[in-house]
C-alpha cells in the first residue's frame, strides 16, 4: 500500500514514521508546522529517518496554518519537539520541492496513493485547493486528529484540528473517504512504564531511543494532564492501514467548528439516520482499538530496526 506520511514530529509522529516505513510503501514524509515550528519538525523527521536507516525523501511543507497564528505544543514535546533521546545528526538532504508540490506531483503520477496526516492538515488542504483533481485520485485519508468525545488542547478540541481548523474543514468536506483516529481512540493506545521496559529489552538502538522518547512524553503527560501514560496518537492512523482489524470504525457526519469556544472541535453526529438536519457520514470514526495486538505490532516492528 502506497502512502505519503504528513507529520509534525513530535514523539508520536516519530513512532508513526518507524511503523509506517516497515509495513507500507512510504513514497515521502512531508513535514508541517505543528507540535513545534516547521524547521524543527523537519529537522526531527530527518533525524528519525537517520535513526531507522529509512530511505524515504523528507519534504518540508507549510510553515504556518492557513489563517490562524501558529500554535505549538512545546509543553508536551519539549523545545526541540523530540526532547528526551540523543538522536543521530541527519545526513540525508531535504527533498528539493515544497511538500504541497510533492503531494500533488506524486498523487497525479501514481495511482492509489493514500495520505496519512498526523499533524495539522495545512499541507493536505493546500494540495487539495491547488490541484482539485486530487479529491478524485486519493482513495483514502487516514488521519490522526479530532475526537468523538473530549479534547486535549481545549475541552472540545484536539491539537491537530485546533491548530488549523480551516485546513481540517477543507479535508472533511473534500469527499475523500476518511478514517479518523481521534483522541477517544488514541487514548486506548496509552504507553506506560511496562511498554517502555519492553522497548528497552529489545536491545537495539531504535528500541532504546524510542524508549527514551516515550519516557520523556510520559513525564510531560503527567505534568500537563496528570495522566500516568502517553497516548500513542499518530501510530493509530498508520496501524489502521497496516491491519484494518486493529480498529473498529463507525461512520459519522463530522463537522469542524471554526469559531468560538469550541473552535477545532470535530462534532460527530451519532444520531440515527433521518434525525433532524441529519447528513450523510463523511468519515469513518475510530471507536475501539485492539490494544494488545496494536502493541504486539509495534514491538515487533521496532525489533526489526538497527
Ligand atoms: O493531539 C495529538 C496530536 O497532536 C498528535 O498528532 C501529536 O503529535 C500532536 O501533533
Ligand atoms: Ca503529530
């Protein structure tokens, strides 16, 4: 299965990259401003491909949301965006294009390229607006973002959607089939001390580095949210494509709130068909994760790296 992974590394994005590159044909890793500013998400993506010996082009994208001022999550990911481990210095040069051009050119030139965004949806929205043919050529978008229930950046909104709600609006109204891995799902993929210990026991550099990444993230979540685990948000969007049996989805009409206190909320209509103002579903929303098999996949994948 061919994909483009669009991300804002970010601790969970880094794990999503390692998971995707072992199981899917990743044609490119595009970066976007999100968890930290673009220069650092891009630097982090280059460091992760170096860590894994991954031969996939890294392509820099949008340096800020479509309309809103940039909004970052240094409280979770640290100043570098990947605080915690020592990471190898990048050797691979950046791919020369802008991510939006790369996405358009790749999707026009190659059939059946799925998009897997795990950060704010700025690059995806720009590509859809610049090249309308993409909406018919992209078979599916599997994204990490939104929530059926609670938010994290605000009571209502999840970070990726909150950071660029207008971009999310473009994606959710594009007509492209969407798998949405939101917070209600990704919090079922919580990493704690035992998973970190399993990673350290792999005995390889990647396991040790990812353990250090997650140790930092668990500490940040304890500080910011008083939770004793770190949800592996972004790997859920990748796992949904690797093994569809890992996640149960339900079709809902999802509306992105653009203004007011609920800005960035993904309002999912769970009422029955035909209820007042009911609309046809525009997304498959993740409901239930097979947590054991998800972690078995993750550990087995990281074992395969140097
Ligand atoms: O809300 C979680 C999402 O925001 C994840 O993608 C994380 O990496 C941050 O981008
Ligand atoms: Ca992310």
